[in-house]
């Protein structure tokens, strides 16, 4: 056990060092992307400052490319160093690295998909279908059970079905894999539609990532070897992600000097979704995603075009007061303006982030409560 916690410590130190490097590298690469993107006129209008008709675009778009490339590079350098420094007693085996690589492939696929979307504006069908393919490496490498223990009080309601439901255990098999795909597709799209004020896309992703990383750090020394390894795997994806996101957020925070683009929203959703799936806490991750789940369900009338859905579902900028007021769009940012009244763009982002922090706290509360009851999430 002593040897194992020594491994954990040395891996965490390596991970921290790589993440610091990822932060500084992202800070360096963002201005480079800015100049290249401006040259190709990859820019957007900052709508909440002047309104939809407010002149030419001037803020560089799709700058998520910088954190995307840096964090993937950082993750691969980390893995290489990890394997170089490995010893016979290392608790992270080949299968661990296969899952790690699957996570990297999935994130990279989404960087590509997002960047293509930013440049070419692909139809929504493609945005739903393509993430399914990017989830396949996760399914292929997933080497853990797909059975679920039914909590004791619910057992009376679950019928015994030979081969599927036996003695309070559900052998979900392909159904569980289907659920994994749904999680990943949902995560990769849901960050993107909780958007529309400076800093909100990167901000929510950062808060969720911090919540998940805290959960990982509480479990990397777990007595259960698999739990410990799964959480280290998730932490290994999230730490570089958070470092790169923080650098991006410094540029994207109000007033935005760069826009993150779908390049970032897709990669962020995938990174968080994959970390939840590979770390075996996808249920907790979905609780952390409560604002995105709510925003998605609330948006359905517009997403399905039952109610008209404009290209941008942003609030209106009131030129007299300098405040944002709600529009009749069905999304969380407009709802927050309805409930708490008009506010500045920066305060609106802060409101969303407060809701996000509360959801993380709720997620930890639910885990704690279930633990007290003797069930594990
Ligand atoms: C999603 C939202 C859309 C929202 C848009 C921008 C849905 C279904 N889609 O679309 O309602 O308007 O994100 O957040 O909910 N922009 C700003 N300020 C910001 C961020 C973006 O003005 O803080 C504008 C810029 O003009 C930028 C553009 O939005 O160029 C980016 O939009 P994009 O990410 O391509 O929109 P979608 O993801 O398709
Ligand atoms: Mg977007």
C-alpha cells in the first residue's frame, strides 16, 4: 500500500508539472492563433455590446484551437513521461493506457469537428451524429463491468429477468454502452448551447472540471485498486484541460478579447464526458451538468423548432442602461434575467457560474447522502 501511494504522489507531481506547462504554452499559443485567425477573417461580432446589427466582427473566433492542441500535446507528453518513468509495481497497466489513448482520440476528434464547424458551419445533424463515432474508442477500450447494483429499497420494483436482472444486479451490457454514447453526445453538445455571454462557455467548463478533479483527488488513493486507477485516469485528462481552459478564460472573460468557438465547446464537453465515463462517475458528472441538462430540456421547444429559434438566442443590450434584458428565448441565461432582473453581461456570466457551483455542491451532497445510506454512486 505504501508503494502504491508513493506512485500516486509521483504521478500527481508529474501531472501538476505538465499542467503548469500546458497553462504557459496555451498563453503563448493563443496570441499566435489570434493573428492567424484574424488574417483568415475568422472573427465574430460581440453581440451583447452593440446588438445583432452592430457592425463588422472584430473578435477572433475559434480560439479554442489553442487550448485544444496544447492540452492534447500535454496529455501525450505526460503519458510518455509516465511510461518512461514506470516501474514494475506501477498500478497503471496497458489497459489503463489504452483507455487514456481512447480519451485523447475522442477529444482530438471533437477539436477537429468543432473547428470544421467554426469554419464551415455544418448542419446540426452532423453535430449529433459525428460525436457518436468519437465515442467509439471509449466503448472499445472500456474494460469494466456493465452491470449495475440496484439500491436495496428499489429492488422490490425491479423484476427478476434471467440473464438481465438477477439478485439485485442489472446486467445491462449493450444498454450500458448505449448509455455511455448518450452521455458523451449530450456532454459535447450541451456546453455549446449554454452560451451567449462573455466567458460563460469556458467558465462553466472550468467549474465542472474543478468539481470533477476534486472528486478524483479524493479517490486516487482509494483502497479499491480499480477505483483509484479510474480516478487517476480522469484526473490525467482533467488537469491539462483545466490548465488550458484557465488560460483561455483569461482571454475570454468579459470583455472578451477572443471567442472560444465550437472548437472549444465540443472539446470541453467531450473531455468532461469522457472523464466521467472512464473515471466511472458518469452519474455524478450528470449531476454536475445539472444547469446544462436543465438548459437542454428547457431549450427543446426551440431546438425542435416548435417555437421559432433565431440563429442567436442572446439577451438584448439596452443602450440606455448598459444592461442586458431577457428575450423570449427558452434558455438558462434569459431565464436568469427574467428571475433576477436585468444586469451587466459580466454579472450574467457570474450568475450562471454561481448556479454551476451550486450544482457541483449538490452533486457532492448527493454522493455523501447515498454513501451514508450505504449505496455508492
Ligand atoms: C450557440 C447557441 C446560440 C448562441 C451562440 C453564441 C443554441 C441552440 N445555440 O450557437 O443561441 O447565440 O451559441 O453563444 O442555443 N457571441 C457573442 N458573445 C459571446 C459569445 C458568442 O456575441 O460571449 C457570438 C459571436 O458573434 C460569435 C458567435 O456568437 O461569433 C458564436 O456563435 P456559435 O458558437 O457559432 O453559435 P452556436 O454554437 O451555433
Ligand atoms: Mg458555439
